[in-house]
């Protein structure tokens, strides 16, 4: 199993409103880390009702592309810079998501799901958030039940949205420390990976997992299963500050050598 440890293909900036640092600061950080390639993967959401917007507007994306093109010209001889998007799948409006994606030429499209509608609540629930209110709602709804819904929604997303890479395969409910994958979840994961393979997508190894659980997202067992299915791998730090670019990439060769 191989992955390019000199490419960080999942970077966020202050444009998403829950990260810090300018695009240029991330580029400089990547160069200092000795990376050959950096891909910004800013959030696109559609139809989400949340008290805090953690994604870019169309105006933000215009600024993102303008600054990105400037950085490509300034630093292009030192590092390859990609302007991508992390699409959050909302099953209520796939056509609107596809229309938004079609407005621009993206260097990389990542696919994920952060938000769910939950009965009894007006706002969408962010299942990747550590907000105490969100965690309380998850526990009330049922974490195993919601995790099943998470995998089912990711499977639908892969079947619906053309993308290059699936992000956050098992990061849903990452702030539920006692949550364990059950047999039914593993069956869903196997089906999901079959759809990833069919769609010719890569699977992301997201090294932010080392911060949360001492292992990447997804679990090594899932990475191994993807390898058995000959699914390509992509490496991303999910950096939310310039200092996090390329974080924990040094751990990956040994992890993959054991697969």
C-alpha cells in the first residue's frame, strides 16, 4: 500500500471561519515542511441550517480562487498548489450541490458529511463537532443509530456526487469515546468501500485522527480493507492552522508497511 507523503491534500484556512491563518501562511508552512504539493479543500455546504456557518459563501469562493491563483504564480516553482473543495453531502438537495460544483473548475473534490437533520430540532446537527450541545443530542438520538445513518449517507453521497476522494470515513461521532463499531457498521463500511471503488475515488487517510484518538481516520483496519479492494489512498492533515500542515505524516509509512 502506497500514499504520497509529500502531498497534503486537505487544508482549511480562516475563510471557513473555524480555522486560522491565511492561504499564504499555509503555503509557506508547506514549503518549510518540504512538501511538494498542497491542496486547499475548503468547505461547501448547501441547504444547512446551523447557528454558526462553518463553510464558504460564493463570495468567499471568489476570493479563494483569486488569492489561490496569485499564490500559484508566486510560489509555483517551489510547490504545486491545488484549489479544491470539500463537499458536505445533504441528501435533501443533491441537485443544488451539483449545480454549485459545476460553477467552477476544481483541482480536487473531496466528499464528506457533517450535518444531519434530527427530529425535534430546528437546526442541523454537526456530527463531527465537539460542541457539548451536539454531543448531548447525539446521545439522546442514539450514537450507534446515528453512526449507521452516517455510513448510509456517505454511501449515497458516493453514488450521487462525482468526487476524487472520500474524506472522514469513520470520523462521524468522533467525540463519542465509548462508541464501538458493530458488525452491522462493518458491513456498511464494506459496502461503502465497494461504492468508492466503483466510483474510482480515493480514500483519504486523515492524520487529524492522531490528535483525537492516536490513530488516523479511518482506522488501520479500514485502510487495510481498502487496500484489499485496490482503492487508491490520499493523505491529508485536515490542517486548521498553518502549524498543522503535514502533521503526523512521518507515522504513515510504518502504518502502511504493516498492512
